[in-house]
């Protein structure tokens, strides 16, 4: 109904060490479902992860799960207890922020966080939530850290172009053209090829007439 809407599954991450699956349930007050990977049964629910908590990333070795939301928060969860350890509002600048996705550099204790409401990517220290850098980039939907190349790849929602950001200098070192509405990102096992899903324009008034695309980019 207009008043009550069920949480919508969005992101899924799997912890191979514990055979546990974490699924984000997105809504006005979001949650994360913790699922047994063998039985596919719900083990518990992590409540109160904020408005539209879409970003989800796991550091299995550190036993930490991270999520971001439209309240501008970076939330740290202990996967041993499935309890929220901390939540930090990253920017207190009076502006609207929606930290829609994040990708981890686990070795460097960094999270690369995309903001669909601002033309920058945040780099955050996962140990304390402090901002290490703000990288000028178009308002982005997806981000993906590439440890092989020590780069973060990003896709802006509207522009038909993606960015490659050097993880050491935080400079944009390359751009790559895509059709409009680039969406999700995935890397090949060797980190040398980037796959980008591309959505077709679709509205309630006029649905897409063509299927979505996947493009392959040699890095």
C-alpha cells in the first residue's frame, strides 16, 4: 500500500568463512537479513540500519560488515554478534547526501563510498569512520575497488562515462565511455577486465523497449 511497503532486497554479500549470507532490506527504516548459507534459513535480522541503507560490503577476515544510507551514515556491524558497533554521519554540511554504494580496500582499511547527491567519492577509514579524501567525480551510482591495479572504478548514474581513480593519489587517472545509465560493476578474477551493466531509460509513463546491456572494458 501507499502507507506500508515491505523492505526490498537490494544487495547480497556472502561470507565463505562462515557460510553466511547478508542481504540488505531497503526501506524507510532498513534492515539486514542474516541467512544460513547451507539451509537458506533466516538466522537473525539486524534492525535499524537507517533510511534506504543500500550500500553493503563485507570484510570477512576482520568480522566486519559495513552499510551506508540516505541519512548520510556509515555503519559498522560486528558479524560475530550481528550487532551494530558504530554509526557515523560522514558529512555535516547541511546538504543532502545518499551514500548509495561502497567498496572496500580491506588491506588498506578503506571504503570508497559513492554519493548519488554530490559530485564526489568519499574515501573513509573503516577503523574509525574518518574521511581520508574527497575525490571530485560525477554523482555516482556504483564504485568498485580493484586491488590488482590499486584503482577504484566508478560509474555516474546519468553520464555515459566511467572513471578510474588511483587509490594512492586519489586522482582520476582515466575515463571510459559507456552508454547512458551505467549501473553495476564487476571485475574479472585477474582484475584486468571490468564488466558494466547498462540500464535502458524507463519511466512509469514509458517503459524501456530494449533489454539492458553488459559491456566489457579492458583495463
